[in-house]
């Protein structure tokens, strides 16, 4: 069974009703794929949510496993940021903290911003 880690962009597109994202999520759910997300993604989504969206978001996130950030994830994320900076490219802290558990747990990241996760040694599904 495929195991996917959903990035913040996927949740935002779901909330906005983007058809390609909703279709991908429905297919994954019907295919009994394992959908997870990061506490970081949850935080990013709630930071931009309107008061009227909170109940729907709570039900949506209640249907998936939310990964906490562990000490090991923080170390891996820090090294990812260091390595990316050495190549002259910035890696945002949130993206590194989302990518780290994907690397450690061999999860595929699903995102609308695949470029954010390039060169990190993880598999990525790019949604448009």
C-alpha cells in the first residue's frame, strides 16, 4: 500500500476545491492508500484558515494520521537545510520539517510545489 505525506499545499487546494487535487485524494482514499500529514502542515493550514472553515478542517484532519516532529526529524531537517544552503539554495524550515519524516519513513510527499522538495532524496508526487 502506498504511503503518502501530504504537504500543506494539498490541504489548501482541497479546501479551495481544486478539482485535480480533490480527484487525486478521492482516488487515493478509494485505493486504500495510507495518507499522512505533518503537524507542520496542519499549523500552516490553520494559520490561513477563516473562522468558518475551522469545523470542516477539524473533520478533514481527523481522518488522517498527523505526524509530530521528533528530535530525529529536527536533526535531519537541519542537515537538509545546511546541505541545501551549501549549494546556494534556501530550504524553508517548514519544508525541511515536512521532508524529514518522509525521508526517515520512506514516504512519498504529495505537493503542489515539487520544487521545494527537489534534491532531498525523497519521492514526490506533483499536483497542479
